[in-house]
């Protein structure tokens, strides 16, 4: 069932259907004047959610490829025709500028969106998605989350990243009411939750951690968090202690999910009827999963996969073999198809030839008093044993601060000897990638530079 866009509210201000249609019609005309259309792309330089929404709807009417990850589109990875850019303006609507014509050939006609990978494991790559993949993602995700026309969605995450964009695609097709929150901080999210009942809330683990702390002191917020039928969580591994504490305090679970840009992005989601603790649910209907028998890497097959890395056939061939996408993630599948994600394959800790996911160390640390976030990395030890383990802990300011010695003693009994950290550093802040994940590469470099046993902020 498809009914077009529902209501739209941005940072607490509702936009009428008539006003939205007027803005989209104007921008569509301006983009058409630049030559935007199939094969001729539009780069979005304005990250304000209203500008993005207007530009998305306009580009879809023209069949033009949209590059929401700008300004990355300026990199040499884009070798196709970008004929228009969309900039912020003081008028409250996007400003369209024709791009200088160049010799680049058009995008493939079926290309509808180009996103960039986070670059956390190497150079960012341009991922091309076609219209069929976007349609599939919108339909399969809405079905898994059991959302119906008129349901209100609270989205305090960027819409120009692949997951936020998929939520926007659902809104554009299925008559959902979209409430976008782009103002920084926890306060606006709390105010929105208290003011309006929502069917769905989306966030990263750190947002839910902050909401949990606030809800313990605020019964009204606790009741508001119990209301949505979906509390979608993604963007990073969900710590098991946060999931358990949230369920205990709020009375409703966090619905963990898994995906990656190359998969369109959603692969597996725990909707209201598919929640199981410790898993990200089964794959979306129409998507298949299997594990590499040798490495345990998660492989994905389905209609949501990318068309390929833009003008990089070698990288595409390495990523997709026989229709199966190599995700680079370690996982475990239950007999009935529920997936547990254990972390990045490149982040695995290898000791005596055995591969361990860092999540085992991180979960043990999360169980310790005073730990708000934990990250473990493997460091080459220079001997046949393999990696040594270094851990970094973000201290919970509301709890008694632990010491390295107390943490080492606490995890000694719960971890096998090869995974016991050689060092733990207490941190006031962790280095982050552009998507907000802990930057494991930077932490590995930091651990390699510091003598073992150092702890500090």
C-alpha cells in the first residue's frame, strides 16, 4: 500500500501539504532548468533536513541521481555528470545553482542516489543505488517495522546518511507522519517525546544511553519512551547491558538493526514481531544471509544491494561475488535465521590462530560499574602468540570512576586468558569517525604509541 508523503514537522514546526508542494514544485522547475534528469546528477550541499526533503522529492520527480553526501562529491571518485548543486539560502528554501559543464559522462540511467561509505576501514567509496533498491528498502523496512499510514516517526538522526534516507523514503511512499529533529542535544528529543505520542523513534546507542539516564529521574519521560511500538537502534553495536537496562527501566525493548551502505542499507531489523534479545533480527523479507564457512563473515543477497561502487569495477568485484555482498562483519546465525553481529572482521583479535570479536571484551567491560562505553582493539605483539588486547573506557560521569586495576580484576574471571586486556585507558572522550562510531584505527595507533598499563584521560 502506497499513499505518498504524510505530514511533515521539522524541529517542532509543521509544514502544510500546500507549502511543501509549492516548494517542491519550484525546486523541481529550477533543477529541470539546469538539465537535471536521468543520468544528470544533483549534489546536495545543504544538510538542513527541510532542504534535503525538498530536494529529494524534486530529484525523484525528475529521475535525477541525488548525491546527499556532498561535499564528498567533489572528490575524484565522482567521474559522472553533476549538473546542479543545492546550497543553503537565507530564504528558508534550497538555492539551486547550475554546475559548470564538464566532460564527464552521465550516470547510469537507473542510478537514483549516491552515498559515501564512512571510510572507517579505508578510503571512502561512492555507492550507487538504483530506484529498485530504494523501492525495495522502503517497502521491506516499513513491513518489518509494522508502520501504518498516519503513524508518527521521530527521527533525531541525519537524513543525508543511508539509514536516515531510508526512513525518508518510507515517509515519501507510505503516508507516515515524519517529525525530524535536527537541533543538537538531548533536550529537544525529550521535549518532543513528552509532547507527542510516536509510533517509532530512531537513534544510536549513545542516544538511548542518555535517554535511559534521563528517564530514571523523570517518570514522564519513562512513560513516553514506553509508548512507541518501535525504538529503532543502529549505527553501532548495541551493548547488551544497555539493552537489558533499558528494557528493565522502560518496559519496552530497543529494536536493534543491522545494515550497511552497500546493502541499501537495511539488512536485518527487529520489528515488533521479530524481537529477540542479543540479535538484530532476521533478514528483511526478500533478503538472504549466510556466513563464510572459513571466516564467519556475514554475506548478503537481495534486491536492496548497491548497483556497485561508482566507476570502480575492481572494488565492486571484490565486494560482490555471485550476487553475494561481503559485508566485512563477523556474525552468528541462529537455526531459524536470527542474526547476531559480532563486529568488523578487520577489527577481530587473533590470538594463537583463533579469531575473537572485540565485542566479547567490550561486553565484559560494560558490565563493570562506572563504564559508559568500552572499545577493545588488537595490537600486534611481535611474537607467535598473536595480538595483545588494549581497551579504552569512557567513564560514566554519574557513577564512581573505576580504575584500571579494578577493571582488570573485574574482567579476569569472565574472559578467557587470551582476551584479558594488557592495558586499559580511562578516557574523557573517544576519537570518532564522521558517522559517530568509535574510531578503532585511531585507538589502535594510540595504544601502539603508549606503554602498556597506562591509564588516563
